[in-house]
């Protein structure tokens, strides 16, 4: 892709760049040409002239160093200040931006080239889910997802397919499904009606083929309907044969044992109004997008909560499900011991799915359930990475998702809670 920054390699010196009064030097030799940022007691910086971009499109910001050193990279416009994410990408919200490089006091770095390049055509499969958790065993359900244009160019055409040997589909959905043109930032919703599921746990793969290749996302459906406690609990923590329930003064989380141990849970109010389900209390998202739910068994229960335990090839863990007294919500505390080093992992906690109308504003979900309105807020924390609430009102989904981090041998701790919005304490 073409570099959008004029004079990005400084062939014309500092033409089309602004610089701080001191600490910026153009170095020219027979073999090299670069800009030296040498910050003394004050920062040294250069900033490009305005560059036309498409709002909502994704761009990669890169620098090539002539000399080692640290500098801060920012993409600025009148209304925003953006920093590249872990992939070096930014998504401008205005039609002109400037790229600024800053060496903080005491730092120095040699910059040979600065690049701002559009990512081109790119699709991403998002919000893979099903309605199986809301249907009685044996009833038809749907497998759903969205295909989003996360690139910088309109994707003119694509086709999608559901690959599964365990799902019997309606005839017209057994073949490739055409996808109309998707504009930058836009999405297309896909749905596959399932007549029958042949196994209790049925994996599937969604494939989308377009000009840049084929992208895939995996999922599975479980023949299980999350339901309320088998009896009306009289305490905050209640257990029975193959079920447990944890409640605060406002919310209750109930899980029954399934073919995947204790997996989908029902979230309800203490009065018994069913709000939605938690498909997985916690899961890790591997580089490339594969999702690994942390299915767990009951280790023990006590008045303070229920302790679960589990293991897979990447980690072993305990997870405490308990009432969050401060917020009148319910939460989890995860303690995991990593077995392998794996960079670029994300952790997702208390993922939520509902079939009732839901709206989001300022990180709060408003659900109109039966005759009452429920407002929910999520929070999560972990020493090694920040969390953000990723929500889609149209899809009925919400999850606390961490920024990418490196999973390594050693202890990992994280907490999360879902609470009534009027009492939630937001933690980041």
C-alpha cells in the first residue's frame, strides 16, 4: 500500500513537517538520511502536515529507525488524539489527521521513515453465537454472526458458508450464501436456521471468502437450556445435585452441570425474572481468534461462594463465583497458572447474551424484560492488562474483554462482576 505521508522518508528534509524549536536535527550522509530527536529537559517532536483520510477506515502507522530509541507515536486531529493499537493501527474519525512523533525528556531516537498506509480490503467475523441456549432441546434454533468491514476500502462481494457435520440446516442454507457489498465500518448479518443438532456438543466453522482470501471463525452449540435453581434458594449461595446458584441483593447466577461441566449460566433478578445467559464465565481468545471457554467443575462451596476448577493445555485454574456485596451484583475471581508462553492472548469475562430488547449508553445496558426495566453494568480488572466492555445491542451481546497480553508460565489473576447500574463500581 502507498504511504500517505508526503516526504515520509525526509528526501526533502523537513518540508511538510513541523518541528519543536530544539532537539530536532536532520542528519544527512552519503548512505543515510534521517531525523534525530534528542530531547533534553523538554520533549522533542516532529508533526506531519494534515493528511487526507477516510473517517472510520483503518490505517497502519509505522516508523523505521535509523538509530535505536523510544518515541511516542500519535495520530492527531482537531477532535481526537489516537495511539496505534497492538497491531499498529488507528481508525480516524475525521477526514484529516497529522502524525506526530515525540521523544520525551532524556530520550533520543533516529527516524528514517514514517508511514501511514491504508489496510485495504479486510473483513472480520464478529459476534458468533446461537440461539440454542434459549430453545428447548430438540427445537429449531439459529447460528448467527456479523461480517464487518474493518479495512479501508469497500468490499464488493463475498460468500459465506457454515461448515458442520453435526447441524442439519434448512435446504436453502446448505450452500454458499452471497454477501452484498459492505462499506467501510459496515456489517452484514448472517443467519443459518438449524433444524436438528446431532450431538450434545456440536462444533461448527463459519467461513467467509472474498478477494483477500478466506477467513474463519469457530463455535459450538450445546444441547442445554440454562434454567433457574431446582428449588427456591433461601441463602446467597445454594447448591444441589448438579447445580449451583449464587445471588446478591439484586441478581442471581445459576448454572447446571452439562456435557461441558458447568458452562452456560442463567442470569436473573432475585425475584426470578430471567434476563439472559452467560455462555461462559471466562474464556481465552487465542491469536487468530480461536475461543477457548474455561469449562469448570465444582471443587467446593461455602457461604462465601462456589469454587470451580479446571485445566486445559494452556493453563489450569480455580474460579470463585460469589456475590459482589458492594454493588449488589455477582462476580467471579479467576486464579490461573499458565503452562505455556503465548503472546497476543485476550481474556473475556462474564460474557452475556440475551434475546430481549437491549440498548447501551455510557457503558450501561438497559433491558426491557417482562414488565420491568433492568439496567446492568460490567467491570473487570487484571494486573497485566486493561479491560473494555465490548457490546452489541443489535446482537444482544456484552463481554468484558482484555487488551492483548502475553500468557506465560506463572500466576494470572482477574476479577469481574455484573451489577445493577445504579450501584456498579466501575473498575478498569
